[in-house]
C-alpha cells in the first residue's frame, strides 16, 4: 500500500469516511478578501474534492460519529455547523460573552447536541463546558468545570451523556438532556488531554498531557491498559477505529501506533 501525504499545513483536520476535512491557509477568495477555506481531500490520494471559503479563522474541528456534520470553532465568537453531505452551512452556534479560548468540541451521535470546552480568562481563570441544543440555534447552557482549564469533551455513542476532562484527575459525566452533573470518574492520572468513547460505549480512551494514553472502564474508571513512548513532551489524541477494534495514538517520533482492543 502506498503512503499518502496530505497537504494539511498543520491546520485542524478530521477524517470522515473517504475524506479528510481540513482548514487551508488563507487565500484570495471570490469576494476579493483573503480567507481560510474548508477543504475536503481524498483520503486515498490527497486530491481536492470540495472547498468553501470561511468568514473567520478556525482553531478546532470535530465531526459527528456518522460523518454527516462538522463543527468548526471560529475565532469570531461562534461555531459553524456544517452539513458535509450537502456541503453547506447549517447555522452558527453563538459563544457567550466574555474572554475565552476554546479547547475542544464534539457533536452527539444523534445530531441533537453540540458541546465545546473552553478556558475563561478572568481574574479566577477556569474551565467551562458549553452545551447547545442544535435545533434551537440559541446560546449554550454553561457549566463551570472544577479546573483552571477544560481540555476535552466527548459524547457517549448512544446514551445522552458526555464527558469532560481538564487539569484534574477526575472526568466529569454530564447528562445532556437534564443539564446536570451525573458523577465524576476518578483515576485519570496525568490529566485527560483528549477523550474518546469506544463505539459500544463501555470503554473510554484518555490521552494524557505528555504521558501517553490509557483505556478506562467508563462505569468505574478502572485503568485497563496504559501505553507511552517515554516522550514527556508528546501530546496526541487517542482514538478508536470506527469498528472499535483498534486504538490509534500519535507518537513522538512522528509515527502513529495502533493497539488491538481485546474482546
């Protein structure tokens, strides 16, 4: 099999089926202004399939589990929900007022909810969770997080739950429909830089800040497996393959390691 190099330019990118969606460097748009663009590249050969110029710079991307929708975190006070199949914008999701840095985003499997984690820059810096009901298009429900920074968020694949991690050794479990904290899961030593659910929902992969990744039992938080390449400066997401058979994690030498998930 031939390796394929995609021109992602170090920008945010997500894989969606046979496509890689990424943000291209600013270029001259049809309006005559320099704008970044949302690009759809072939995962097979890197060829450009579709492109759309965006109004603002994008710092983070996330896709729904079925690949039908994309959420682009834009610098200018909003998230842009994008229909990948129709290749058109759906709506903007407004940020609350204030000084924030958005760190991660996620879309629920049923498309009903969108979520983002952010650091609120105030005298008492703190992490926050924002949760939108997508159909309403209104402002988000906001929940302060028990940490100076909230780094990661992920939706359960079939329950109305989401998890939030940050600069703490606990992960918060939130009920999306009821807008409440359900419980906290202990044991995330090294903090949860990124979180990802197994397709069946019983496992939670957590990449730690510079300390590799671990697989946790979602109900108990028990660590079932832990791996690291010994590079304390390496931080990368840990994600499950769509069929749940493998976990992928970016290693410090520029390669991607694959681990099999036992039955």
